[in-house]
């Protein structure tokens, strides 16, 4: 099984990957959640935003868009967000 497919079906494999970025995460911190439909943001021209979109403020971080390749990029994206927060 491909490594990225493994983390989608194995909580243990997913936790191992998460701990590379955030070692303090525990198995009990992980919760299953059913997939859902969400609104896709559009820019001022009315075009769908296909890129990951994050806004950082002094006291909050807003993940406004995190679309495909979601699973493939999720850990790198999380690392980017955490790195930006920690640099504040």
C-alpha cells in the first residue's frame, strides 16, 4: 500500500506522520469525522480559489482554503502554518 494511502486507513500510521510535526499529539486526540461538503471560496473576479489560502492575524490563524491535493500536501501545509505561527 502506498504510504499516503496508508495514513488514510491506519490511525497508527496517521499518528506517526502527525508526530513528525507535533510530537505531543496522542492517539486519543484523533477523532473520526465524516466527510462533508463545504463552500469553495471565490476571488473578487468570481473565480474559484484553487490554492491553499491562509490568513494570519496577531491573535488568530484562518485556514480559508485547503483543497486537493489535501492528503498529499496536508502535513507539509500543516508544517508551513505551524512554522509561521511559531515565528510570530
